[in-house]
C-alpha cells in the first residue's frame, strides 16, 4: 500500500491505488535468468537405436557415386573394393576431380557409429564435403524396405 502527500499542511493521507510494477519486473527478470541457465542443462545424451527414415527420396543423379562400408569394415566404391589409403585417388578418378559431387554413403547395420564417422572423416579429408546417407525407407508395414530412388527398378518391377 502506498501513500501520497498532496499538501504538506494537510494532515489527511490518501491511499494510492496505482500498481507498483517494479517488483513484478524484478521477478520476471530473475525467472528469465533462471530459465536461461537451466535450459542448456536439461538436454540429455542418451544412446539410442536410430529408426529408419520416412523422408521422401531425393532425385537420383545420372551417375551416382556409392561408397559402401561392409560388415567387415572394408570399403567398396560402386561394386569395386577400395582400400582406405586409395580412397581419395579412386574417388578423384571416378568423379573426374569434381569434389562438389555428392557421395552416397551406405553402411551395413553391423557397422558401429564410430567406424561410420571415420569413413566420413576420410571423405572430408579427401575434399568431398557433400555426403548423403543412404537408409531404408519406412513403408509403415512393420519391416523396412531399401529406399528406392527415382528411376530405379525394384525386385517386383523386374519380375513382371
């Protein structure tokens, strides 16, 4: 409750009904600071089994470059095996030194995430920064099917 003095000689003190917003602003600023500090602490790093993707397949280039990480951690460029040491030269030959070309990276489900990251680091060190991860398409029928890129024929199409 606040009071105001209208006249120094008048002995009657009247109440002021105006809202004092200063304490309200102080409380809001304290809450803002608390939430700004607490928000980054609320993130949790949990090991998860990543699900299949239901993203729409992207258009396929005329001559895609597929790099595959096999279960035994060997690499294959297209259908040909390639060593990790010769990856850059083989990629340069296949892409005609076009390092802006997208490399489609496939990996077996048994390959660990750290091994996949090592292969991605090899690609980055070779100068290939455009990497697309190839996954399974979620059809919603319980089991995932390999993602069919536009223009590619599936096994059911070729059997007809």
